[in-house]
């Protein structure tokens, strides 16, 4: 998945290894050097391998999305959140 041209990167809540990346196509959440999820054109995309990688990744993914893990899993199963290769 092409993420677009980076415009700026911000550390998420001052935490090490948790970043929000702003691109010309949307916003990406990155954890420990892996792209976890993206908001592009009103859709949510999750990396098929890393979106649920660890408790820490899930915690910050949930903050980025404004959801809890159970809601994320429901949206993945329903197809509302799209699983893609982001890395």
C-alpha cells in the first residue's frame, strides 16, 4: 500500500516508538518502526500482520482510532476496516 509523501511526523503522547505520520493522502499510525493503520479517504486500513502485534501496539492503535480492541475486531470481521500489507 502506497502511503503517500510524508508531510510531518509527530510522537504520540510523548511515548517512544509511537508515531502519527501525516501524508498527502491521510494519516498513518506507526509503532516500533512498523505501519499499523492508516486513515485515507474516509476508510481505515490495518496492516494484516502487525495491527494486533502486541498489547502496546493495540493500546496506541486504539487511541489513534478512538476504539477499543473488541470494536476493532468487529470492524475487521465485517470488512469495515480493510486488512492490507502496509510494510
